[in-house]
């Protein structure tokens, strides 16, 4: 298999018909090159979309009140569903598979902005009333100070944790926000911490411009009574978010006199359902990429096999003379197999390297760029090595039929060949 004369002969055969060899190798090259491009691009798209879930628990459930559409219990449709502190206690007591529950209020309602002032600087920000448990559902990095704790809520402390963009706008670069005060709708709050969001895109911008204050303080300071705008929660391990969502909605429907079939009265969104949908989508995309890539590669390998059949036909007399001089069928077979493997491996390896190189170059170009839907295109090295094995195996398959045909040639048949 590793005789120098044999390798020189293979090289001579390959270089004798340069155009034919190039076109044959290009089919294999293009197949593996496109497979690498599609795999890397698919991963970049997946990273971009999945990064949208950063900063939020992947099994979080959010539940809020909407408007009823069906009459029930003597109440007419069109009633806005209002939730309260009593519902917090009921959910904690009635949902055995609940892990974390964090009721939430937002000053001015969803996407509402409120003017916040500090020493003559004023800007609109989003103000939330939260429990300390929100940190386990909506993740962020505390950059200075601390986050809310249970004592802040039980003692109704007027404290606030501000986003990095809030700190940048209200405080000079030389000033330390911790311990200073901000003014929100007639009430002073002492800054006890700053944070940096882990979310991406528009969600990141909104969170960076957010302020967290204790839920109990929020209700008292801004005259919210015992109102709750929405609930954030996660299930215990082993329990699905969708099942928890159904359980909580059923409990609230019963408590708030909502028709059991009124699906519009209580709004809900859970990240687990969306995350699973995207996982299924990208699994399908991955399967499609492999089908197309392997199909393209297979077409190239079939091309190699056809060319090797032509080579065998062209060298029929030569093969017959070899056998007449004592060449064994295996020596003829190995010669054709080696030539097929060399062509496919050389072309495939070139496509593999260029495909990976292009993806790495694109990855470097995207670093520091604010792209939300396409990030870190990359190719798993295990997949790359597996593709290389497929190339070698494909070369063996491509040469198998021509090699068997060459080995079956008899000297008499060869000498009669024109």
C-alpha cells in the first residue's frame, strides 16, 4: 500500500489528465465545503436566536390578567381581570409543584416610562416593584452594591437597584451611585446596587434602563393598594412549565370568577414552550443541512467512481500486461482504491479546511458587531473529524466498483482491447 513506485504512478495518473481530475475533485470539494458552510451558518443562526433567552430562566412562566370574553357567575363579559396579594398566597399554598413565585408591578403599566430625577438630571426609565426572588427568574450581573433582599420587602424600605444605563445617565463617571438618592414620582429612593443585564437586543436595552424597588414599597409609595400586575414563576425540577401554567390559570380562574372556557381572560407566556419550539426548529434545520450536504457529497463521490471506471477502461491493456507479468488481483485492486481515496481525500480535506477557515473568519468579523440573529458561526471539531472519516470511506466506496472491475480483467481480454 505504501510503495513509492505505486504513489509515483498514482501521481502521474492524476496529473496526466489535469482538467478531468480537477473537475472530479471539485465535485467532492464543493460537497464538503457547502456542508461546512451550512453547518456553521446554521449554528450561527441558532446561537443568535438562543441568545435571546439569556438572562431569563428557560422554564419561566409569566401570567397576567386580561379582559374576559364570556359571562360567568353573574358577571358580564368585558371585565378586566385584576389580581392581588391574596392571589400570591393562594398560588403558593395551592401549587405544590411551584418552585419560585415573584409577583410584579410596573409603574405606568407594560412598557410604561416614568421620569426619574437626580440633581437636575431627568430621564424616563422603567420602574418595577419586585420580590428578591425575581433574581432567580430574570438573571443579571450585580456590578456594585447588592440586590433586593427579604428585609427590604418586610420593612418597606425605600431602596432601588438601577441598571447600568440608568447609572450612566443620572450619575457622572466620577460619582458613585451606591448610597445616593433618586427621585421617582414624588418619592426618594436610596440606590443600593447597580446591575448589568444578560439579555440581548431590545430586551437588553429595556432592562439596562430599568429600576427595581421592593414590591411592598412600590405598592405603598405609588398607591397601588394590593394590586399585582403579573406573576413570574418557575416549576420545581421535573415538572413542566406548561403544566404549571395550566395549574395556575385554573386556580386564578376559580378564584377570580372567570369562565373555565374563557381562554382570553388570563394571558400567559412560558419560555420553556418557546425554547422547545426553537429546539425542534433547529433540529429540523440541522437534519436538512445534513441531508443536503451528504447528498451533494455523495454526488461528488459518484463522480469519482465514474471517472475511475473510465480510468480502468483506458488502462485495460496496461492492467492485462501487469497480470500477465504476475501482478496479483489485490495489487491491481489496491492501486485503483488508493487512487480513488487520494482524489476524494485531497479534495474533501481542502473543502473542509476552507469551509472551517471561512466560518472562523466570519466569526472574527462579527466579534463586537451588534447582530441579534446571527452570532458565533462555528463548526464542531468532532463533526469536522467525522466528515473527514466520511470522505476517506467515500473514497473507498468510489473506488470499489472500478477496482473490482480492474481485478477481473484477464490478460487475453486486455490484449484484445483497442
